[in-house]
C-alpha cells in the first residue's frame, strides 16, 4: 500500500506513515485489510476427482485375464471367432490402461 501523502510504501497495518508521520485514512486501511484477509482465507474450490479413475485401474488386470482366457481356449484347439475378438479386446484394454497410466504421470 502507498501513503496517500508522500507516496512511499507502507505496511497495510500501519496507521501512520513511517516516512511523513501523517495519519493514514483508517477507512481505506480497513478496506484494504478486509480485501487482503478475503484473498488469504477465502476457500478456494477443491479440485474434483475424476469419476472414472476407479474403473481405469481395472483396465490392465481385466485385459490380462481376458488375454489368458483367450490363449487357453486357442491353444486347446476350441477357438472361435469370439475368442479372436476377445483376444483383440484384451490387447486393447491393456494398451488403454498403459496409456492412462502414462497420461496421469
């Protein structure tokens, strides 16, 4: 804050200027204190947590389980189109989970 008389910087809590010793307007001082306290103590909005973060944690384990199940059925010789689809879907889940982990840091 600046002194209205001499223009020197004064502390917001000073009632008189330490340079020119003139009394600083208390109403202006009061308003500045209120503004400073509002900025200091007003609640800032808390960042919201991503609602999908819990389901993203399951992408890799579910993908690995699907991959294992697909490989077991394919190597047993009883594979079908559904098993190939499951294999591709499992790879997609694993890759999506890895990308989400890298994106979050």
